[in-house]
């Protein structure tokens, strides 16, 4: 019973995601669905990435949160256009929420739209929003068991960014196990290591993003 | 439409949760629903708590994960009875999942049953499983913005345990803001500070747990 309901919701969602995608294609905007557990550092990564790109890509951001506008205010500080979605209680963004805010996103002026999803390692991986690729951020403070415990997120993502590597010397975390398990779930996943705090690794990721072509 | 479906699921869940709760009362077992974001350290907290109590409370554990049995194996190493639930894709435990595994839990031999929920700061807060209290764990590495971004979890929890305080000297985290915002959402929330790694603060939390009475 419950499974049937979820299937129906997912089918409806995928139809709307496809409509969103057509709009993104009309405007030649590359769209990234950025996902992670709470507090992995998505917003800080975005701030640093936007500053590293320094206008080389015209970026726009949609911020997804259960509540609050802190993240949108932080992104706004970088000067790029940003729209905040508050999901109320929902644990993920869905295609319809994105569709509803698209009139407020200046697609004609953007190269890349980054959709920062609600902090959650489960639900966001199930709901397409019309993106070209999913990028996931894993803070190394979360431990090396995450790929095998949350496999869908790692299977669905084109890129895994390991964040907070500045803390590695103080953690009992086996980063090679994270890489190995993520690659076993998803052999083509692209992996970056960064520190949102020190900025280490941000330029490599930003350069890679700059080299991405529209599908 | 979607909201209606969710309401129906929640009502059905609450009925089963109430049945679970009656069974827990029949056996005089205090039941804790332990929740956190992925990688906040729930399993390590449990291992250390069980060892700190050293048999003073007879503990049993139900482990909830999307996939895998790592956590159940770790808890098993402490010598207490443990049952693993794999939710498949579901982002939280529900009352029916707990009901289904109760025949494998030796309720008659326990003082306290701890249900370690799926790592997620959103969905688990919405689904009662028959618990007497919700306890949430927040790793200070997740940042000080979490209470206002995930308010339901902080409102619903009787206890907030701040973990990984051994890393505070390396983080730009305002722990007073976490306390203040959590208390603004939930003035009666009890707060502990611990390090699962060094063991700091574990005995205070374990002693408090030992002093809890059945409702």
C-alpha cells in the first residue's frame, strides 16, 4: 500500500522534472542538484566555489531548507542571484517546488544553476528536480561507513566531494575506504577532496565545473 | 493530494506506535528513540553508554539503517541483545517496522530499549515508534545553524546530546548559539556535551539515563 503511494508520487515528480529540464535546455543552463547530510558544508562550498570562479561562470542558486533563510543570505553575499525554498516539513526538494520558483530565477543570464537540496543523505536522492547531474558532499567527520549505509546517494551522484579534510589528522577516518566503497557502488563517480574552511582543493573542483559541457 | 496521503500514513503509524507502547509498558521497559544526522556518532555513543553503565541497566538495542549490519555488529560487541532493521530505502523507522521485530527483542529481560533510528534530521522526528522519549545527537561539526534549520527534531526531543566536543578547538562553531536556539524551540530540552572519542561527558549522560523513571 505505502509502496504504491510512493511510486505514484515519484512518477508524477519525474514528469515535472522532465518539464523543468526542458526549460533549462532552452536557456542552455547546466543544472546541478547538490546534496549532503546536514552540516556537511554545502553552503560554504558554494560560497567558496562562486568566489573561486570569480565570474568565469554565471552562477545562480536555489536554496532548499526545511526552514529559515540563512543559507540564501550567505549566498546572496557573493553577489549571485539566489532563491530560497522552505519545504515546511519535507525532507527533500521535489520537481514541483523547483517549477514553482523558476519564474524568480533569471535563467537567461546563467551558465550554471546550482540547487542546494535539504540536508539529508536519503530522500533527495530519490527525487529528480530536472538536474543534469547530482553532486554529493560528504564531510569526512561523518565517518567512513557512509557509502555502504546510504548507497542510493552514492550510486546516483556523478561527483562526490569529500569536505573538511583539514580535520583528517584528528579523526579516526579511513578516507581510502570511503573512496573504495563509493567507487564500488558507482565506478564512474568523480571524487574531489576539499576544505571549505581553508579553501584547499576548491580550485580543482571549480576548474572541473568550468570544463563541464551541456549534455 | 500529497499532504492527504502523508496524513493518512501518519495516523496509521500512530495507532501502531500506541500498540508498541502498550507492550513496552507491560514489560516495564523504558524506550528511547535515538535520532541524529548521518555520522553524528549514535552507535559510538551507544557503545560507550552501555560500557559506562556496566550492567547497571539491562539495555537492548534495535538498529535502524537503510542498508548494512555494521552498527548491529558493533553493538553486539558490547554483549547486549541487538536486532537490525534494514529499511530498504525508507529514511526513517516507523511503528510497523518496530512491531515486526519485537518478537526478536527479549523485552522481559530489559530495563531500557534504545531504538537507533536511520541517520536523518528530518523524517524520524515525524514518526512515533512507541517510544517514551526522543533523544537527539548533534555533532558540533555540523555547525551551529542546525536547531533553526531542523526545528521539529529539536522540538520533539527531550534530550539533546552535543557530540564530538573534542574537535571544538578546531571548529568555527558557537556552541552557546546551539544551546540558545535549541532552548528557544524547546525550553525543557535537557542538554549534554560529550565526546564519543575521548569518553568525556559520557558518564554524566549515562547516570542521568539510569535515574529515569518509567512514565
